[in-house]
């Protein structure tokens, strides 16, 4: 989840276009703009659980429901680890605005279905994909899920829970949508983020060195 903190701070401070360019190798991780992200992040690190890096999200969810944690940054998938009768006690808020001049962006990872171009039955594959993108399948997916996912088809009905309604309204207000670090970049770049971000949490006074190492690691990925 350290990547989510980086994503949100970067899109709040530098904007979604810069964030996507950074993750595509068109900007540098040792850029002063990225350092500004870590400088702001360092301000809130004293409020982090010092053992937070060791928690899987299921354990973190349990701590939250038990009242041992005040809040945490997580996607809606946390509901998969939460009892259904506990969801009514939970709420969320938009990641705070840092610079009002930066167009509002939100993280909204979207799952999709793909078919191989080498399929032996292209007509059937297209028919299946068309069905999966349709209202009936989308609503069945929502019903079978934890109940707080949004259908990608705008004509499909989402859950009527307050959390879903609030989340949909938040996304509707956004000017930009990003996915998540490895989705906007690649699985190959994700380990470089894991290394840099966890090192930063442990040694926040070494930002410059960490960003230089991150840039070097990213260059190997993009040249590979």
C-alpha cells in the first residue's frame, strides 16, 4: 500500500499527467517534483503505525474493525476481509487536496476481460466479451462481489450501499483517473517502488539517495 500513498501524493502535488509520464519512463524519479512528494510524505510519517509494513491488508482490516487503528489508505477490496455487518460502521473520505490548482484526480483501478488474438473461435470470443461488458453480466458481477465495486458499464446498476454511492460521486467529480502504480506502469517496475518506498519509510532522512537509486533501478527496467 506504500505505492498507493505515493500515487495519491504525486497526483495531488504534481498532477495525473506527470504521474503517468513518470511511470512510463518519460520523467525521472530523482526530479525535484518527486522529491517534493517525499518531503510532504515525511510530514505525516510520525502518524504511521511503525509495524504497518508487516501487515497484510486482512490483518490491518481486523485492527481497524477492532478500534485499534483509526484509519488507513486502502482500496475497496478491504471489504473482502470484513464481515458484512461491519461495513455499516465504516466510512471513507477523499485523499486530502494539497494544491487546489492541480486538477482533481482519483485512483480508480479498473478490471477488464481480454481474449487472445490467436483464438480459434474469434466470433465466439467477441460474443463472450460483449456479454461480459453488458448490463446483465456486470450486475451479476456486482452482486457476487463484496458489494462495493462499481460496474464499468454505465447502464448497469451498482449496489445501493452508502459507501458505493459516495465513491461513485467522488469519481464523477474527478477530472482525471489513474489506476494503480503497477497498472499505470508495469509489474516489472513495481519492485523498484517497493524497494524505494519501504526504504523511505525506514529512513526518511535519505530521500535524495533513495530517489537516485530508484531512478537507476527504473532505467534498468525501461531499457530491459
